[in-house]
């Protein structure tokens, strides 16, 4: 069933792609965690700053610091919204809508639609996931 060199080459590429995929997933998880922690840290800074501001006189440096914190928090929120918008492929929505329930529901619908539950090969219906994988691989 085909040239052994070609099968070996396919196997090597498949193995490399699997490793790449797992590394990308780990990197994405780590990066998302860093971004979430950064957002939480910025929110805490802003909260602490608001508490301190009540006790202090306003000077220009303090006002600039407050503005900088607000700007960073704004950037973090926009980044999260843009990431979710891209995952859902709803390009008609503007960033900033923050309809996160809508985005997440749309993403769930896409994921369900991308799954294969059964296939039909030569008149025979296959429903077992392992059998589907084997049949696709052999094809």
C-alpha cells in the first residue's frame, strides 16, 4: 500500500506536527495565564491607587500614573476581547462589544460542528472513534 519511504516521511511529519501542537498548546496556556495575572495585578493596582488617592493631594505625576494604569487595563481588556472574537470568527462584530456569552456560545457551536461522529465507507457506517481514525489514516 504505497511506497515505504513516503509512509515513513508522513509518519515523521505527523510526529513533528504532534509535538509542535502540544508545545503550542502549552505556550498558549502559559501566555494566557500570564495575561490574566497581569490584568488582575493591574486591577489591584488601580484599586490600591484609588484608596491612596483619597488620602493624597493630586499632583501631576500621580495623575499620569493613574492614566497609565487605566491605559494598561484598557489594553488588556481589548486583547482578551480580540482573542475571543478571532476564535469565534465573528468578524462583523466590533471589538469592545464585550458580549462574552455570545462569543463563547458561538465558539461552542463551531467546536461541535467540527467534530466527526460517524462516517460511511463502502456502504458501512462507522461510529467508533478509533475505527474512524484508522479508516481515515488508511484512506
